[in-house]
C-alpha cells in the first residue's frame, strides 16, 4: 500500500458521497511527482468525455493517482491525472458491492471533477461489469485490485452549473482499500 502526501481518504469520501462542495484537488505538479497508480504497473482508465468539457481519457499507470475505499455501501475507485495544466478526477462508486465481489451490469455512479472542469462536479448513473476484485494486501487495511468496464446511457449533469457531459464506454483498473474488521 502506498501512502500519498495528501489525504486520498478525504478525496474518496468527498467524491463517493457526491457532496455539493469542492473536493480536495491535487495539483498537476503534485500528480507528476506521485508514484504510479498500482505497484504492478497495471493501473489505467479509459473513457471519452464530450460536451461542456471534452477529454479523451487514456491514462496509463504512470502519473495517475488511484485510490479508493470500500464499505457496506459499496466500492469507490478514484483516479486523478494532470490534464491541460489542471487536474481531472474520475470516481466510480459501485453501489452495494461486497468486499471481493464481482458482477455484471452493476449500478455505478460516475463522477467527474477537478479544476479541469471548473468549479462543478458532474455525475451520471451508469452500469459496470466488475471482472476483478482481488485481494493484493492483507494488513491493517486490506487492499484490492478492482477492474471493470461499463457504459453510461444518460449524460452526466453538473451539480452546480447544470451543464452536461456525455461519457462514452469506459474501462478501468485501480486499487481500493477495505478496513479490517476487528
């Protein structure tokens, strides 16, 4: 497990709850100094975003921050990457997913935030097929590799400005942590 110099748990909780407040956004300079998403170099996220903001996301493991958290409410997997001098944050909150579970056509909230999309946070209800949710570290906090692919059939709507983004099909592989029950 990697310890990062800013508070990824705050980022995870903020985005997972989709609160109408600005999340903690790492700067693109801070991201450039981060170690890779996953220790095995297998982290990535791919999606196209069009509309009010347009990005062709094809982030490899390098210079991509990934973190997440699982709870009885589901699994959150977050990615952040420097784009156009700012930071773009993508959050996948897979609802009602149990620790270590996989599944097909699961409900997932996809959130897009960061200073690359201004002061707004965009959210869409989508579906995902989780193909991997494998334990990779069993300690005080259990770390899992989570991989999946999905699609959004409705636009992501801005929570502040009401703008819309269209999210194409997506795929990702990152990490998430589950607390050890004690």
